[in-house]
């Protein structure tokens, strides 16, 4: 068995794991990253991406890549559409911030490229991954893509291995709490080869259900509509998809730009948080610690924010030589996580049609939307939450 000794072992080569490895490298701390997916599988997974202002600053200032500024699309606002009318929320005018449309796939490509340039040890396509935290040092065992068994010993172990995390389940019984909510709907997402229907994202509430008009490039667009979690992709051809989108968003002079459809998927809605996010020398980051509905565009941003805080805490751990320093991580990220949970829950319940909703519930949704679009203070709250809360180092 091939043995490796490192300071930090990271399970998961998504944005949280790779950014953490990069930030640790900048501070002179070694790491090894493993993932059961191949590079091609991760890079080929179609995922949307709205980056908060802080996330963009983090990627650029840490030297990951400036491509987000050249290839991404800056958005200074979004549109809330209800009762057939568009209402624009101007981020720059309200809070002086913007977001960038930059798919998660591109964030991964940038991070993976940076680790390659820096000579980072990232092992894709491993199998039979297992973690052990009961010994003198945390260990990761796996079989590499060439079929060789390996063992990684580390001072610290980080689980950045997604919502089905094996690292999370390595916590002993009773060592953490869980909070969970499953929603009664999902998003049907698809890519279309078509011009942009609008320069910015449009979040639509209609009597037929929610719809989101997003973009990918000038000629390829990403769109979603609310559906049942049990929906079958095979039941939806192009004609049926466009008919559903039209009845939810067209009207009052607004008309979708349509084209051939590809890359269909159904995305279930769940909210999940576990805490504490540290046990002994094992820590969790990204979807391994929390997931949010996609409505508020917070999942990727939370993962990047986790990595930034965790890198600082690990640097402090090595500087101070005290394991109790690791408790600072949960304390510093939990408020942001629950703010994001609230924002995503609020948007989700405000914009989606719920089976059996009473007339009171429907009018309450309209009242919430009117509060945002008809009040500068309501709009400013939305703008601040959507563009992201500034991250600052604790004293």
C-alpha cells in the first residue's frame, strides 16, 4: 500500500476542497485532495453559478484566476416578475454591489488549473474511499485510478465531499445535530441554444408555478420551471417544455427566445445543516455541512466562504498549536449559513406555487413581493442578501 504523509487531507475536489487546498498552499501548508470522480466527470457536470461580490474578490485576490472578470457576466440587478409585470431590483443603486454569472464548472476548472500550476497533489477517480479518525492521526484509504491501494495520514482531515458525505458519517453518534427540510417541489432545468431573453435573471411567480430565466452564454441559456420531484425527463419533449415556460412567463409584451433543448435535469429541493462542523481533527465544509435550495443562489458561495474561513482557522491552529482553535470554524460560519438558509427559504416560499394553498396564502405571497418591489428598504434587504454579506476576519 502506497503511504503518504501530509498536513491536511481533503476528501472532495469540488470548489470547497480545491479552494481550501489553494489557500493552504499560499500559507505554506501541505495538503492532499482525493475525489471519486474523474476530472472529466466534474468538469462535465452542468451546474449554474451566480457568484457573490465577495466570492469574486476571493477568487481574484487569491490568484485563482481573473477569468471570472473576463469570461463571466456582471449583473447589477435581477428582475422579479409577478402578475405579468417585471420589477427590477438595482443592486448597484441600492447596495453598491453586483454578482457575476459564472458557472460552477468554470470555477472548478480555474481551481483545478491553479492546483496543477502549483504542483498540488489532487487525485481524481479514486475508489473505495474510507476515512478513520480514531487513531493517532486521521487517515484516508482509497484505490487510485491505476488500481493501487493508498493510505494518506494527516494532522487534519477535511470532508468537502458533498451532500452524501462519508466524512460527515464518521462523526461518532451524538457528536453533532442535524436540521433538515424537504420541499414538495423541484426544478426542471434545461439548456437551450437561443439568444438571451433578457440581460439579467428573471424570477417569475405565476399561478402555474415558478420559472427562472437565466443565461449561460450569448447563444446558450439556462432555464428552470417548478415541477414535482418525481417528474420524469422522458415525459418532456421540447414542445411541452416551451409550452410550460410560455404560460408561466410570457405576456404584457414579454416573449421568450426559444431554441433546441439539451441537458435536461430535475433538481430536488432540500435544506440541511449539521453542527458542530468539527469533531476532534475532522472538519466539514460546503455541502457536506449544509445544503440550501437553489432559489437564492447560495450553495456555491457558502462553499467558497467555508473554505476561506477554514483556511484561516487551520493557519491559526498551526501557529498556536492548540486544537481548541478549530472550534472557531463552526462559530464563524454558522451565522452566515443560517442567514443563507433563511434567505433561500424565504424566496422559495414566496415564489413557488404550493398545492392546496389557500387564497390567503396566495395573497400573502403577493404582499411579500410588493414589499420588496414597492419599498426601497425591502428592495435593499433583498439586494444585500442576494449580492452577499461581507466576510471579515474575527478578532
